[in-house]
C-alpha cells in the first residue's frame, strides 16, 4: 500500500497520530524528508480520532466555520482509509517499501483507529476487506477474533444508527461463530495455531458477553436479541474452554468483566458458568472476582423470622443454605467474608435469641435468585435446661430430615480446637440422617495456626471424628480464615453447587423473554 498516498489524504494538523507500526514509520521518515516527526507522529495503535481540528479561538469570528471545515476534513480522512486499503488490495501487482501490501498489523491498526474515531461502520468495511484478503492470503493475514469482537462492541455502543449497528454486529458475530466452530474442529496436531488462536477466541467471546449484556442493560438495543447473543457467546466461550482446557489463558480481568455484566443482568447461573470456565482454564480468581461474584449472588439480605419448631418455619423457597456453629466460632465474620461485605445486615439485625433458627431472605425482589440463608445456633451450646436442649435436638433432627428445600449445611468448627463435644453430637446426627443436602465442615480461624503440622493434625482429627460418627468419607473439610480470606474459593464452589438451580442458560432466556414481552 502506498502510505504516502494515505498520508496525503489526511489533512495534517499540528498533531496527527496515525496507526501504523513504528517500523514502517521509520522507513518512511528516512526516505522522505518532507515528513518530519513534528508533522506526523507515528505510533503503534494510536488513533486517527485524534486528528482533531486545532481549537478555534473564541474571539475569532470565523471560529465556528473553521472548526466545521476542519472536522469535515477529519471525517474525509477517516473515510480515505477504507478507499486506500481497497485500492491496495485491488492492486495485485508490484509492491515495494512505500507501496506495501497491507498485512494483519495494518488492517488491525486501521480498524482500531476507525473504532476510536467512533466509526464502527467503516471499521466493519475494513474488516470485510481484511476477511476476504485473509481467505486469499492466509499466510499474510491471520484471523483475529479480538478485532472482530472490538468491532461488535463498538457497534453496540453506537447509540445512533440502530439498524446499522445490528447488521454489523450480526454479520461479524456470524463470522466469529464460524471461526470458533472451525477452531474447535481443527486437528489437534496443529498445536501452534491452537495455542495462538484459542485464547484470542475465548477472549473475544468473553468481551462479547459483556458487550451484548451491557447493551441490554443500557437499553441501547433490541433487548432479547442481544441477550440471546450474549448467552450464545457464553455457550461458545464454554465450548472453546472445554475443547482446549489450559490453552485458553484469558486474563482474570476479562472474566471479571463478564461476571460483572452477567451479575448486573441478574444471570446468576451464567456467572457460575463463568466460574466453571475459570476452573477449567485454571485461572486464579482475585479480590475483584470475589467482589463481583458476591455482588451478583447476594444483593440484598433481610431478616424474616426466627423459627423454634417445624411449624414455625417459613414457607420453603427453592433453596436454603444453613450455617451452623456455636457462638464465637467466627460465623458472622465468615459470612461477611464470603459475601464480601463489612457487615451484612444479618449481623446488625441479628436477634439476640440464640435458640431459634434465624431466617434471612436473600434477593427478595428477584424470584430467580432468591434463597434463604439460615443461621443455626449450635446444638446444645447454650447453657439451658436439659428439657429445652432435648426439644432443640429434636427440632434440629426433624429439620435436617424433612426440610426439603435444604441444599447445603456448613458446619463451622473452630480450627484451633477441632471438633468439640457439641460438634461431634451434630456430626452424629448428620451421620444418622445422611440427608439429600450437601454437608461441609468449615474449619475457621485457620490464620491462627501457623504450623503446617498442627493444621494437618486438626484436619486429621476432624476427619476421624466424622468417621467415628457415621459420616461419609467424602464430607469436604474447608479451611477458612476471615482474616486472610483463605477458603473463599472453596466456599463459593459449594455455594455455587447449592444455588445453581436445575435450569441453565436456556431456562434463563425463557424467563427473560417472558419478562420482556
Ligand atoms: P460468631 O459469634 O460465630 O458470629 O463469631 P464472630 O464472627 O463474631 O467472631 C468471633 C471472634 O472471632 C471475633 O473477635 C472475630 O474477630 C474473631 N474471628 C472471626 N473469624 C476469625 C478469623 O478467621 N481469624 C481470626 N484471627 N479471628 C477471627
């Protein structure tokens, strides 16, 4: 492509950034003395959008007019990019240093420039050109799903022309899906290509989930359509991650972004899908991940009732998660750590009575994600008369056996002391019942135990206590610390399993459609 022609098409102002590689720029500068760095600054991935007219002086009576003319100049220059690339592709003949054949880098730079100039339509034109060149000369031009995703994102953000926006995003999305299918069917022998393309493809779909759902959220587009596309992007992300496990090394922040947007769209199951993908791809979650997970899953907490017997329990909701442990075991601290709150309403609103099941309703206003979180005081922990203790034990046993909505019981045990008499009593109840719910032992305050040996002995003695009391060998033991935030990942893994209803993405779509028609 003739870069000089390209430059001459651009009305040069004092500062003009053009998206070309520094190599090409340097070659040009040495060959052509009329182009100096002060007139044209070449920077990789910089933007044509900064070809802005110099600020017109207020006192200048012709200021507005000059501004207009110059702005039009910039618009023309932006359009010229497409023409020049078209001409360069059409010219099948000789290419030289100054008449370079566009490669991936040139295309990507041009596309990114046009995106920054807020011209997704033109970026799409260049993308089409790039795609046909890619078919003709695959060695020169590789597919780049992230560029495709960037165009879709830009098109979706463009609030102006709805029809253009939709046709662009649909067309590019179709290309991406095709590429993804092709990649999934590619022979595994082509390892290099897979290692290069899979992460990019996964990243592209990750971006798209956020873009589509953000568009839904901002009311920028046809809601159900974009929702569907977002979900489809998620399915494709799952597909690609499953196919190639470790190769999909997307950075954690991309996942976080997807979690944030899915959470905002109240698609908690899809948030869990992303967590699964992260596990498959062995991506370490960070603080932000947990913040977004917690914000998605626990938006609102409210005390509803204190139950003292089976007939005072509230009507069951779909899911119930119980935390049991004697006072001071670190229950409030743990719940706050898991929910990423300093002090959940449940702490301040917690009624003084310890001898009742305290019911908290989470996400009251969202039928799809609401659940009960139940705070159970420890069995026989309070110094109360024997007959009250017996009533209590009876209630607990009935509850564990007959509460159908109970999905998960976290039994908190102070890591410093291991299972005490009362803990063993509860284990024995659990062992006798072996309910349909998940039973998880949570050792708290593990930061207080420095020595690995001591830690191991607490784990061993807890395991032995479980066994002696008839519990299954696979009851998980999770080590936690509200102080160091140890165990967040494990806690969420169990919560995720409990909170994830049978329905998945398709189900969520149906619900969403119902609510929007
Ligand atoms: P609850 O009565 O079971 O709700 O227990 P709290 O959460 O109120 O905790 C009781 C005490 O243990 C408080 O002084 C907490 O600061 C402390 N604590 C709770 N969790 C931890 C932990 O993981 N590490 C340490 N070092 N202290 C903790």
